[in-house]
């Protein structure tokens, strides 16, 4: 080969997890302007479909998105993309603008499956490895990793992105051996067919009163459940309902009122004042609360560690019930169940869970009072496990043991820099291991819903492209001059 002749060295990015975050990252890589990018993207996903992940893989049309379809585009720069897709496909099954989550799963699948069909115009090739990644370890030379798959294959990657998403809820009482395997203990309400074994005449106890508990209520209602339902949580707050019609947006007041506030109390005071003002001006409180949404992450990041801890201790649960709201159709079911007395809410912390023959008994502590509740089924609705110190998935364990993944001090996710590169114990950023999605909660706190994930996917695609680009911004660094 002659001097100064160019060869393009193909690069490989392995994305582990093909839910919303991983799939949208792959799609964004295929949309990068410029190129040709000599890049293989391998998406490792164990489910039978790419795209829907935990939240949007289900066969329950009654489980609705908790955001109107106008807020659910997969692309930050094309806000109507999902609404247009619904129209193009003649889909009209979204009561009051809230579509079934399975419909949204189909939308996501269609986007990522399009990328599998053929290499993108920019040269990026996406392939799906329908298996589980069980470990990752540094290659012998340079910045690269080997990903080990459950089927025994080893894949060499220049860059690995963890898009692992939501892990099932942690057991509320340890050790869990005595109750975990009980056939009427439902540890993962999102598992396919999880709730269908519950008969209408069997009593049910829900641990938690958040969005997952509401999903369970909606599913039981659909199954024409007749027996009592008990719900237990420390505070007993349910997610606030969405307004029955889309609300008029309120102007973002972050720059004027919130920027630079360094304590939770100051922010709380300022937001309360603004909500009161907005309501007197005729705005819905929800619009005022949501107005600084693009800057929520900056507010969180500006707080010192002690303030973040204070927020987690005193406000995070309340915040979540006001911020992550409930479609009106679900709110109506909740009201019906509460008003009829079929659903009873008990305040307290779960202390013990004991099998009693076919049933389960749950001990609750509320202040100094202890009480026992007995039900035919117990459903764990406490939300995903976020503490990477306690996630015992083989891949996470391998990365943690290898010192490549470090849980953050507040146990919200993974230690990373602002671009999502994993930090080691010494705080050094990896050049080949990144994450996005809920693992980034330590940085931004709000890092799970689609509006955050679509932005992160676009930003990370740009970051990775830059890594593969020489300093003059023109040529991929993978271009090698061969003598
Ligand atoms: C029940 C529920 C409802 C929600 N509803 C809404 C909503 O209405 N609107 C909204 O904006 N947000 C909603 N959310 C927030 C939601 O978390 C995100 O929208 C989104 O689902 C998160 O996507 P993700 O890709 O980060 O994670 P996930 O969807 O959890 O995807 C991660 C994927 O990684 C795969 N995986 C993990 N480990 C491995 C491995 N080692 N090898 C191979 N594959 C692996 C898993 O199989 C999974 O498919 C909801 C969340 C839940 C849990």
C-alpha cells in the first residue's frame, strides 16, 4: 500500500441494554451528521424485542404512559415525532392523550428495528445480540474492553455503554429466604404475567403507594378483582393526578428565581412562592412546578452533599408523587377503589414478612405501634433498586469487582463525570466505559423519564463521535496512514 494511503479502521461500540436508553443511543449514532463513520454498534439485549425495555414491554393495554403523547417523542429536536407516528399508523387508543405503554413500546421497537435493516447513510452498522452480557474486563492493551456474553462469546469493544436501566425492587426485609420464593409473593410486578395468577376473590397487599402500586391496582381492576386490597407505605401519599386537559405552560423561572440557591429550604420556598403566584394568575400548579424542568438537574447539582441528603430524607418521596403524575383514567380507578372501601391504606414500615400456609403476613411499624396484616398475595411495588453496591447482577458484579464501576456515595447510581464516563475509585474517568439513564441519578437526580433519556442519548452519541474524531474535527481518529 502506498504512502499516505488511507484505511478506515472499523470501531466497535457495545451497548449493553436495549431498552429506551440503549436503543435511542444506537438510533442517535446512526443519525450523526458527517461521516462516513466506520463504526459497528452491537446492542446486547436479552428480551425478545429491542426498544421497550422494562417499562414498555407488557401485554396490558390498561397500563398507560404517565405523560401525554405530546411529551413522549424519542427525539429531543422533533417534539411531534411520536404524535406523528401515532397518526401515520392510525393509532387512536390513547384516552385523554395517554397511550398504552405497549403502544409506546411498539414505537420504540420500530425506530430501532429500522436501524438493523441496513447500514446507515453515515456508515454506522447496528447489530443486535439477543443474549445477556455477564462480564466485562479490560483488554490486555490500550483502552478497550472485552464483553463476555451468556452464550460464551467474547466481544472486543473500543467503547462499552451500560444502558442497564431498572433493576427489580430490593427485598423489603432481609434475609428474604423465608418469603421470597412463596408462590404468592410477587417480587417483580413488571414481569410478564406477574399478576395474572391473582384470583378476584383473593386479598392482596401492596407494599408501596407509588406508580407501580397504581399499575397493580389498574391491573387488578381490569381483572375484576373483588377481594380487599391493602396498600402500605410510610406516608400513604399516592401520585398526584394529571389535569384532565393539557395545561397552559408556565414560563421557566429558573434563571430569575432558582439559579444559585444552595439549600433545599431556599429552593422549596422559592418554588412555593412561584406556585402561589402562578395559581393566582390562573395557571395550574402542575404547570408552575414543571416549568423549570430543563434545569432540575442543575438545581440538584448545585446542592452540596448534605443538602442532597436532606432532600432525599425529607422531600424526595413527596417530590416524586407531585412530579411523576398519574393519568386521569388511573386516578378515577384509585378514587373508585378508595371510596368503595375495597382499598385500604395503612401507614408504616414493613418489618417482617412471614409465610402462613398459602397466605403471607406482614408486620408493620408506625411510630411505636406494631401491627400484622395478612393477605393471600403480597406485591412488591417499591420501585427499582438503584444501589449499585447491592445489585448482584453478574455484569454489575464483574465491573464492580474489577474496580471499573463505583457506586456513588448516596447510593443513587454509578459515579461518572458529566459526560457519563465511569469514574474509578481515584476519580479518574474511563475512556472506554460510559453509562446513561437511571445510573446517572447521582449527577442529575431526575434521570429516568423519556425526556431525560432522549436528551442523554443524543448527547452521548455526540460525545462518542467526538472521541472518534481527530482534533481538527474532520477525520475519524481511526483513520490510519499506512506506509
Ligand atoms: C413501570 C414503569 C413505567 C414507566 N412509565 C413511564 C412513562 O410513562 N413515561 C416516562 O417518561 N417514563 C416512564 N418510566 C421511566 C422509565 O424508566 C424510562 O422511560 C425507561 O423505561 C428507562 O429505560 P432504560 O433503557 O434506561 O431502562 P430499561 O427499560 O430498564 O432497559 C434496560 C434494558 O437492559 C437490559 N439489560 C440489563 N442488563 C443486561 C445485560 N447484562 N445484558 C443484556 N441486557 C441487559 C434489560 O433487559 C432491559 O431491557 C417508567 C418506568 C417504569 C419502570
